[in-house]
C-alpha cells in the first residue's frame, strides 16, 4: 500500500485530482520526489499531456502510480494510505525533476483568450469523442520565437491549463502571478501556471 504524507498543499492537490477525474474517471496519479520534503503529484489527462501540483510532504513509494480516485478519497478522509501501486497503468515516463530552461513568460490574458477561442470552436465541431484532434494539435502560441529553437505550444496544453483550473480567475488575489512560464528540457515542454504545471513531450509516438 502506498503512503503519502502531505504537510502542505493538500487543498490544491484535491482540486487538481477532482478536476482530472471529472475529465476521466480512470485518471492515474504518480508521485515524484523533487527534493527533501517536496513532492510533485502528476495526473493523466485526456489531452495527451500530464498535469502536476507541488506539495510539501513525503511518500513511502517514490515514483509509484496509484488510482487518482483512491488518492482523492484518501486526502479527503485525511488518510495517508492512498491505494495500491498501479505502476503499469501509467502511460510512460515522467518528465525530469530538474534541468528545465525557462524560455518565456506569457501573460495570463493571452492564455485565457486562446482557451476561450478553443472552447468556442470545440462546441461547434466536437463529436462524441470530444474536440477534434486537429483542434487540439493546432499550434496557438510560439514562445521564444526569435531563438534558434522556438517552442510551439498546441491548444491541448492550453486546454489542460484552463480545464484543470490552473489559471486564476479575475477575482484572484493581486499577489497571485498573472503569467504562464514556458520551460523546456530535451523533448519536454512545461507550462507553469499559478496553480500547477502542464507537461508534454514533443517526441514522435511518445505521449509522455
């Protein structure tokens, strides 16, 4: 049985897991140690991207994957046992815990506008399987555009940020950051939002 002790950040993690499960009832969570006393908890999404929240805490099984539903129920009940390990259910590798290079900061207003446009298009063209892949794969933002290695951000990463509640609303306190930070490490692209991060690998035929 996997145990996770969350000392700080449980509320934000509960919010992320709740939203992820609303998108996919079979979502899987995975725990990564990122320094003494810190954990990143990742969760799968239907957008071919993974999202995470950073917390303060510890685990008995670093790197273990568990049912997101089991973890959510344990956190709500104040239990440290978050379910049996289900490592085979995780779809691939985790992004590196370090080594990311910051590329550009994007104003939150830009992300909100893009997500709004995407939602409008999705309502018009979505079928039973959700938004069309062509919409999700469309590049809607290019970060560090003047460099030798510009970073292309597809709509699916913007969707993930907005649907999972990682971007603050207009009513958020003034001290909450108002930008998205784009960073890269090898084939990985990371979007850091005020309430969590979204990752995607650009490597062909490898979602994560």
